[in-house]
């Protein structure tokens, strides 16, 4: 059946309305997923920053402790 149809015959009655109708949904979901991804990235970076700061604080405390014990021996 579609072998004898040309693209121009399908464009106006079928493809054009589907494309126009899909644009609002596509834009809506693109924005939703953009902001969800942005929030997830921000949350991950914030947790990583806190984790690295805690690790650096513990390392600095351990080095200070090692320096005090080395000088008192």
C-alpha cells in the first residue's frame, strides 16, 4: 500500500500534524529532564565536595598528630 504513496502525500495529512503535536510534549519533557539532571548533578557535586573536605580534614588532623608524636619521642 505505501509503495505507491509519495512522501508529499503523507506529509500534509499524517506527518505534519504528528510533528506539530509532538513539539509541546517534546519541549515539556526536555525541560523536565534537564532540570532533574541539573538537580542530580548539583546534589552529587555538593556531596562529593563535602566528602573530600572531610577527608582532607581527617588527613590534616592525622598529619598533625603524627608530627606531635614524632617530636615528643
